[in-house]
C-alpha cells in the first residue's frame, strides 16, 4: 500500500554570488599578503604558495563569470517561456 505523495516544496531561493565573491576576495587578499613575503618563502622552498592563491583568485573570477552566464540564460529561458 503506497502512501500518497506530498507535493514538492518550492525551490529554495539563494544568492550564489555571495560565497563566490567572498571566496574570491579572500583568495585575492591571501595573494597580496603572500606577495609581500614571496622572497622569504621562495628561499624556504614555499614559493609555490603564491601560485595557489593566484589560482584560487582566477578560478573565483571564472566562477563569477559562469554564474553571470547561468543567470542570464535562466532569465532568457523564463522570458521565452512567459511569452
């Protein structure tokens, strides 16, 4: 005997931009801090840390670009479905 299925809840509305922006800013800040210490860190063999922060910052910028594309395509799809 199968129970009746309740309707799905409405989609949870979130702002995906906030965590991506916060993460990108944190990576950028870490990059600037490590940039000031790069010579000392490179002498200890830890110069690669700077490139990790650069990669995190660039990937954050790419994530923001992808989010903008996604939101634009969703808005266009909903505009086409409404008309």
